[in-house]
C-alpha cells in the first residue's frame, strides 16, 4: 500500500465531517475506540465504560437530531429560507406593527395546524417582509395575522410557501 493511499483515505474521512455534530461524533468514536483498545490490552478500564460511552453517544445524537434535524447537514446544504414581502394595498405607508402580537400559522396538506409562531418581520425596502421558517415545506399553507400598535388587525389569506409577495387586508 502506498503512502499516498493512506493519506488519501484520511483526507476523505476528514472531508466527510462537514458539520459540528459530525465532528463531535468522530471525536467521540475515536476516543471510544482508544478506550476499547486500552480495555483489551490492559486492566485499567472495565469493558462496560467504553460501551456505556458509545451508548451515550448514540442517545445524544438521537436527541440532537430529533430536536434539530438540520444538525445532520452542513449549512450550505440547508434548504434556503424564502423571503416573503407583505403588501398593504390601501396604505401608502406600512403600518407600525406590534410584532410580538403577530402570528404565523402553518398547515400541512391534511389541514393539521403546525405550532403557531411569531413571524420574524422586518421593515425592508419600504415595506414589511419575513423569512419563512425552515419547517415549512412546499405543500404547506401559510397565513399571517398582523397587529399594529393601535390594535388594528390585518390578515393575509392562506398562501403557498413559494409566493414572494402577499396582500394584507385590514379586518378591524
């Protein structure tokens, strides 16, 4: 085996670790293998210690990915978040929104409502815009309820996530 093949194998292994979770897992597996080697050739450690560490690693990775599935992917591979502009047709100036009272409502194709959230509204290019959350998929339906600082409410009819501009209508 040439020396070039050995370094090429290590280089491809290092290049495959592209996320912090992958790096954490690689380091933990290397330490676990080292501890198993120590256990096999000496009596310093008992065999259950590295096996317990390996079990804890599996449980930790499971819970991390259950909480945030994007932890499995490099940020370059994350889905792009879509920016949506909110248009207020009957106002020349956009209202001064009370962002903490505004709601973003998402529904899946079966009509089941996903958890409501406060949209990340920003005053952008003379109007309001927000980024769709990463858990919104193409088949979802999205709806906004907006409140300004005078408790006037606005609604945006349900729209598909691929829309880039939506119309808000005053309801009170």
